[in-house]
């Protein structure tokens, strides 16, 4: 299991996927309610927005990450930025995240830009009173005084669907995500990088440091251009029509008529790993809804398959072998696999209709 370095949602996902026996009840609605406006609203009401221009945020220009974040004119932040990804590679990466108020309700209209700085490598043989964990904490603190790179403004992707495709699972969760924020970040190399965020709400600016990410840590997850692992995915026919055995969405989704192993190498496939009931980041319900709507739009142009995470849909029974076959440390994940059995796209974290459609159009054209 990778070290638990990320903020609450990603940590929770990692715990769910690798320490499932130690957690339960992660899918509860939690505290707080969505209030509309800044706090979000229904899944259908939040709108997508392009990223603001880089000029709307301070340029790094040789400043350290601390100098970017510690401006005396900034207001104390009342918002929490929650990363939704753990897997990054050198080069351009989509960095998805959510924004919530302290009581848990989602925020759908902030303007945010990310910055990063390299986490120094501890000197060989260096020790701390807390051991390796203490060394890492010290290095992450030192990263604040390293040169910053940025800004990387975030666009807002709506997770809304037409009412017919909005599940009860999503509708009944007052803290279900209504949007996902995403920045496109260029990491120059493998290694640890500390992230920071500037947040604009109205005329106020606030700042917050985020956990570091390790670029190049996860090397076994299928990437674009690689052959997809051949896995069996359960179908409605296999479970005698009892869809509760293969999906935690309420009502059950219809992305369970095709076995991945039978479709592999024959037709385009959209394979979604997600568990609407147990996903603590509150995005799995909405993204399964997004995929369900896309399945209706694209019909038989591609096979849509929703793969749950836990054996018997019980976190205490550990993750399913299909999740292990793809070496996933988090959820949700969407894999588009072309008719040649090659991965066309791999998306970690939440996504909306626009990215879903781009992904489908790309894979059916290959």
C-alpha cells in the first residue's frame, strides 16, 4: 500500500482499496447540506466553466511556494481543496479536485489555480526523531521554500446529467459532488512535488497548501497505448438478474450486459471502476450517472461496463480481483479501450459529460 499522503478523499480511497477490512460505512451522507449558489445545488444546476486566464493569478517569477501562499492580504480560507488523484507521470497531467465548505457542502463556483515546488530529497543517512515519516514531513515543509512553478488555473467540469439519469444514490446524498475542478499540470520529472492552491471567491483571495504528490510512483496501471489486461466482468445474466450483486447504484445502472473479456479486441469499451455506495469522495455516484447517460447517447457504438470495487459489494471483503488486475490505488477510474484491445485513455477521478464525450469519440474513431 502506498503511503497515506493525500488529503481526506484520496486517503479514504486508498484505504478503501487496500485496507477495506478496516473501514466500513464510508458511503454515508456525512454532515452538512448543499445550499445552492456558492455551495453548489443539484447535480443538474452546476455549470461547467473554462479555466480563468493565468494572468488572473500571480506569476511564480522566481518566488518560493511559501511566498506565493503567504500573502498578508489574503483572507483565511474557509474552503477545503480535496485532491481526487494519486497517479501522475512526467509531463502533462490532469489534476482533479473538489472544493467543499468545512461542513462538507460542495462549492461549485470558485476560481482556483495550482502551483507546485519540488520536495527536497532527504540527505542520505539523515534521521529524525520520527523516523522516515518525520523526514518526509520535514522535506515537505522545506518544499515551501523551493522555487514555485505556476499558476495552473482550474476549469470546472459539471457532473450534472439529465434528470432521467440522476440516480437516487446521487440525489439522496446532500454532499454529492456537483462539479469537479481540474488543472493541467506539467511535472518535469519523477519525484515528490508539493502542491499549493490560490482560491478566489468574489473579491477575496485565500491560499492553502496541499499534500505532495509522487510522480512516477504507480507504474503498473495500464496507460494509453498499452494493451488492456483481460479481465472477466460480471453481467446481469450471470447473476440471474439480481443487479444488486454487481452494482451499488440505486436504481441499478445498465452497464452490465457485456463481459469485458468477451468484448476485448472486438469493439470499443468504456470500463468504469467505481462504487457509488462506498466512495467517500462523493464523486462515484455522479460519474456512474454520467456514464449511464453516455451509454444512452452512444448506443451500440461502444460497450459500457461498470465494475464495482469490493467483493460482494462489501468493503470488509476486500477489493475484487479486477481492481487488482488493473493495479488501482484509488477510484473512480475510466478506461477507454479501442477495438484492438489497446488503452485509448485512462482517467482518474471525477469527469463530466464533456470529457466523457471526448473520450468516447476518440476511442470509437480508433
